[in-house]
């Protein structure tokens, strides 16, 4: 029987795990779940046969041996038939949607093929009917593409070891089962007593409280009564009773202040120590003030559990039975009349305080944890909780002045909080389903427990966020916390649906009716709800008690770290992640492998390739093998530049060496298989990977054969290639030996040059890998690698030791993890996920701030048109460097609009006094400051004068300007500058020009702005014309000078040429002087005729 009970619990745990999975997770692993469930069918069938056999043994002591064998054969055939029937039963139980999805998967090459294709995955998600947040485990938005997260999560589901999941869940399931068993035992005991009492009584005698029994009998009520009549009858009865008997009325003492017991449901529990004495001789008169028509609604809600407006005998007994031990009925009624509202008002204050503390702590969260905490606080569960708080009416301050009511409210609230907290500790504060929420709260309406439950959960979550200020936590830590809040909200949604069905029968406006139910706690959560940041009250809520308090210490980093030191790390589900987990290969060293001698044992390295995002990646693979004592099992470890894996497989001898095959599961829990051979002659392992995709992609580099050798991974970079070895074996081996020896010598001697080279490799690997990952992850802004940088990264992957490369790759991932992410928001122009700077258009924004145009820093000057917004680059925009939560959203937008109006006014004032040139800038600024009292805008980072376009800070008290250049360089503010308190994470508004834009500008403002612009244009035009005149005068003067210079040069050249001609003529005369006179006379005549006639011509022949 113990074995049967154990199998029943185990099967329940398996069913619990199965029900918590998404539809797609169930579908892709349907065969695995069917196999496990069919195993339980066989187990239970076997248990049934054993029980039948045990019963039969009492009537029959023996059977014939031959008959036993025949029966065994028959039983075996029946088992096979039943097994087949079981599989057929699973197929009959498949829903149409399951059949359609399974058919789609089979037609498109299996689960992995569908997951590897974006188009098939999108269609698969659409056919599944599951919401994207449920599949991906994260909040998504209409601006973000979460297919990579969905693919990774489904791959994880695919390779997940269900047996290990069942083993982990059985502990959690047994806790829930134990809690449920305890509640069931108490319910059976109370119901047994109630049934016995009911069978022995009449109609009104079925009521367990004597006062209510008398009222029911005197009023002549039957099975049920209108709730309003019931409350009024209660008031009349107790008023008449107390007026008659006065102080002789049975009372309880108020002297003892012992702790309150947990309220039982549905009947009273035994008295606990200090309880009955606390309420002895307690006067009931004060409670009558709350049992009247003014408090009919909360009282009838407490009694009328189903909200029908009628109170039945069962509901009366349930209400009375849930009364704490030692409480009189008037006290219990008074608590539900006003005390419960007082309690939820106090919890409302506590929850608001917790959330505000979370956002104050967010400022000090480690950068590596910031994204996870931002996604946790940005989750829809938080604005759903805000709706609950905002819609709940707080209690009147006058009620808090009643000491009796305040005391019983505090005691009962404390007892309930302790009871719920104990139950939460039993399940490690993990509420995976609404059913678990019911186990935690116990019987009763969820509105009774929702605020204490949310408070306790958020208090626990705040501890995790506090630890995140000191330690690095797992990225999935906080997403698991959101699931608990979602389970609570699903219970609330279920309750609202039930109330809707009841209220629609008697009320046309269900939402208005919900406003009067439970002090309006569900009113804003009904109907088509959505995120409305402008109404978010988390950031605007003020505690009046704290507002009146003086000297409250602000939250500082030292105070947070002091708190974190006292918080046990056991609150974390996945533990801290402060260190990088390296792989220990010490067990594969030769000294550790002496017990088993096998040639495959030891460390092997080689180059292999794979395709990622269309790019072929070459890298070093390192594997270390160990053979079991029977020489048949192969186990080991391995790693490459991005992941590690464990190896399990088989090895057997062959005529040429050894054949082996093994499977691996890497850090992403993805499973692969490999097969290979070992050549003992050449001491080489030849290996190839394989999976389902190999049939469709046989030429994929990943599936090609590659070789592993004994070369140490740090020396593989020096090993010769097959081509080099074939050309010159001696030279190749000698070069390898020299380089390897030099490497080991430098490493052993701690050579400065050696480590400088390693540091440079690390720096470049981290930088290039980070940029590559940003592109592959679809983030913005991004700076893609150039072909040269791609080749450099390829070189580093092929040469770095896998242990070093994996550490560097982890650093790259860590750098991306530290980036300021903006959850669920993508750029409206490039559709990439926004990191670092997010630019919001103030004009392209819904009135309730629920939607707006978002741009990344790379697309600042783009003009997208989406969702009804027509964006223009001239619009006013605000830039945020951190996630803009709804906590700050309305405040930042309002401050940004005020800042842009004020700053533009400053620039318009400066423009009205003209646009000074650089020479007379100082004089003009002094005149401007004296006449208008306007301060000249100076950049807080470089202390230079700022002009439009520029940026202005939204947070700093005084006007703080940042020029475009300093913002692009992300320079910090100068300590001696105009705004030393400015920080880089402050929101900034972009001041493109001084014009007034938007619908909020009045006609007078627009005319003034237009006049100022005309004046500015006039000044600019005058300055431009003056500059043109100056340039024209300058060019004319230059032209005159050039003309005069050219004329002078021409005259000088002419005189030179005449002098030369004259010299030539004189030479000719001298040469012809010796000729005969006849010839001389002829020559003279020719010369005389050829010379021009001039008064200045020399008279050579006179």
C-alpha cells in the first residue's frame, strides 16, 4: 500500500508538471509525456492485479503449474494489447487543435525544423493559440519581436529531461499535497460534526450560533433570506438584547494581548493559548455602532459569499464558523463592517510603500541585473496591481480613532498574515497556478486575502532586488517572481468572471455594481483594461503619516548593502552568479587516468565549423574523454568559444582502431549526437556531428568531418595545416616546434611581451564579439563589423584556447547584459530592440501616454508613420538613457514639455536681440542679459555657448544645456561648469529651434513667435547682405590689383623685347659694314624701308 500511495503522489506530480506547461511545450514533447503517463497506467494496472491476487489468495491456495504458464502467456498478450489500447486512447483524447498542430509539425520536417525556421515558428505559434508571453515567459509588446526567446524556450523544453523535472517538482507537489490534505482533514472533521448536528435538528436548528438561531426562528425564515433584511434583524436583535440585560450580557475580557489564532474555515478551531482570556468580559456595545444600515453592504458581502443577495443557512454557518476562537458574534460582524476596510487600507499603504521602495532601490541595482529588474517592474502584473490599489476606497480616518476596532483589526490582520506567510514559506513563495493560490489562502473569497498576499510576495521580491544591488543574480530569477503575481491576478480574474455572471442578472451596469462591491477593489479590473501611464499612482501616491514626519532618512547605497548583508541568499531560486564557472579538466590528466588504460582517453583538440545567421564560423573544439572500467562507456567534457557540454556514449573496437558515438547537452540544454573513429597509427580522431537537420542540409559545414589531435589547445594556433605539411614536412614540423617552445617559455617566464599580446587579443575579442552579438540579437544602436574586422574575429576564434575564448565570450555577453535595455519597446523606424538611448516624440503621443513614437539614437532624424502618428523631425523629443517606467512616465513627459517651452523662450529672447557674430558676441550677450535678465546658455560639459539644435536637461533644477558634440561623445558635466550636478542618465529634451510647436500654443504665442522669427530673419538677412557687400568689395579690389599687376608686367615685357630688337639690328649693321658699298647701299635702303617712322627713332644713317 505504501508503494501504491507513492506512485499516486508521483503521478499527481507528473500531471501537475504537465498542466503547467504551455500548449506548444506539451505538443512538442507529447510522445515523452505519453510514454511517462502510460508507464503509470501499467503501474496502476499492475497494482490492481496484485490486489486482486492478494484477495484471491484468501480463497485459493494453489494452481496448476501448466495453467500458470498459460495464464502468464495470456497475460503477456493482454499486456501488449492494453499497451496498444493505451496509445490508441491517447490518440482518441487528442483535441482538434492538438491534431492540427501535430500534423503541421510532421508535414514540415519535425519539431526542430519548425523551430529553426522563423516562418514555420510564427505559424506554429499562431496555430497553437497560446499567447506569446505565455510561450516566451516574458512580457512582449506590439513593438518587439520575441521569436528568439520563444525558440530558445521551446528548444529548452524539447531537450529538457522530464524525469529530472518530475524529480524537482515532486518536492513542491508534496508540499502542496500536504497542505491540501491538512485542509481536507479539517474540513472533513467539521463537516462530520455539522452533518451529525443537522441530522438531529430541525430547519432553524441547523444554525450553529444560538443568537442567529433565535433570530432565524423569531423571524420565521426558511432556507434563505434577503441579505439586507438579515443585517437589519441582527442590529435590532443585539440592540434589544443589550438594552435589556446591560452589563450582564456574556462578555469577554479585553485585558490579555495574546496573539490571535488563525480563523478556521468553515467551523471554529479549538481555542489556543491566551485567546479566550483576551476576550473575556469584553463589552459588545461598541460593536453595535457598526451593525446598522450604514454598513449593510460590507456585512452582507461577508455573509453572502456567492453575491446573490440572499443569505442561506449554509452561508450563515460558514460565516459563524470562520469566526476566531474567543470572538463574540458582534465583534466578528463589526470587523467585517469596518475593520476589514481598515485592514485593506493599511495593506494598501504598505504595498504602495513597498513599490516606491523598489523604485528607489532600482537606482542602485548592479548594471548586470538592471535589465532583469526593469523587466520585472515593467511587467503587466504591476499595473494590474496598481489598478487594484487605485480602485479600492480607503477607510475614513475617523474610524481609526476607535481603539476597540483598531485592536481587533490589528490582531486579526496579524494572525492572517502569519498564517499566509507560513503557507508561502512551505511552497518557497512560488505560486505556479491559481490552484496553488487557493491552497495558500484557504477557503473564502480571494478579495479577503489578495492584499496581504500581494504584500507578502512583494516584500519577498524586494529582498531579491536588494540582493541584486550587491550580487549578480540569474536573469530568470525575477521572471519567476512575476509568475507568482500572475497566478494571483488570474485568481482575481476568475472571481470577477463569477461576479459578472451574478451581477448581470440584476444589474445592467456591472462595472458600477463592482464599484460598490468590496469597496471597489475590482472596479478598474473589469472589462477591457489596458495600461494607462498617465493615471498610474505608484509615483504620485503620498503617505500622509510619512509626509507629516520630519527627518526621514533617504535610501542610500550603504544602507541597501547593509540590508543585503542580513538577507539570506536562500531567497534566490537560482543562487548568485558572481563568478564565471570554468570547466575543470584536472580529472582527465594522465595521472588521474592510470587506473584505466585506453588510447582514446585524454584531451583532444581540433578545428570545426558551423553556420550562425548565415555566417560560417571556424573555432577550436576541445574534448576530454574517459573510458569506464568495462571499456565500453565513454564519458567526458568539452567546450568551444561559446559553450560547454558533457559527453556520454559508447566505444567499441574495430579492425582499424575504435568506433564510438556519443551525445552531448550544452549550456543551452540543446542535445546533439556525434560519431567517429580513432586511428591508433596516426593518433587521430575523425568525427562528425549529426541531428535531424542533416538530411535537409547535408552540405552544412557543421556536419562535415573534422579531426581531433593531441595538440594542447593553447598551441594549436602554431600547428601546420595539411597543405603546409604536404609541401615541406620538415620545415612545417620545425616551425611548429620552435613556435610552441617559444610560447611555453614565454608563458612560464611571464614575459611582458607575451602577456601584452594576450591582453590585446582579449580586448579585441571582447570588442568584436560584443558588436557581432548586438547585430545578431537585433539590437540598436549597432556598429556592424567590417570585412577586415570579421576576418580578425575569425582569426581569434581559430587560435584562442577554448577556455580563454569562452571566458572572453562570456565577458561580451555580460557587456550586453549591462546595457540599458528598454523592455518591450522597439524602434518605430528600424524595428530593432532599443538599448542605450530611447527617444520619445512628445507630440506623437497618446493623451493617456499609452502609446507614442519611439526611435533609437541611430534613427533620430527619421520620420516614421505608424499607429496613426505622423512623426516629423521638427517635433519635440525627449531622450531617456534608462527604462522609463510608468512610475516616472507622466512626470518626465510633463517636465519635458515645461522644459522645452521654457528653453525655447530663452532662445527666442536671445534671437530678438539679433544674431551676434563671433567678434561682438560678448558685448551683445551683456546687453541681452542687462535688458532682459536672460542668462546666456552654456554647455554643462564643455562650457561653450550653446545654440540650437541642442539638448536640455529635464531633471536639473536650473536650465542645463548640452551641445550636440558633447552629447554624442557622452561627456560628463564639468565640476566647475554651469551644472556640476548633471548626470548622464538624466532625461534630455531636444531643442531643434526656438519655434513654438504643437496644439497647446495660443494664437498670441504663435504671433509673437512668428514676429520673433521675422526679426531674427531680418537680422540674419542684413548680416548676410553686409557679408556679401564685403566680399564683393574685397573681390573687386583684388581684381584691380591683379589688372594693374598684369599691365605692369606687359609694359616691362614690351620694353625688353624692343631693347632686344635694337641690339639685333646694331649687330647686323656692324656685320654688314665690310660689304661693298653697293651692297651696303641696298641693305641701307631695305633697312630704312622696314623700320617704322617715329619721332623718337634713332637717326642711324643721317
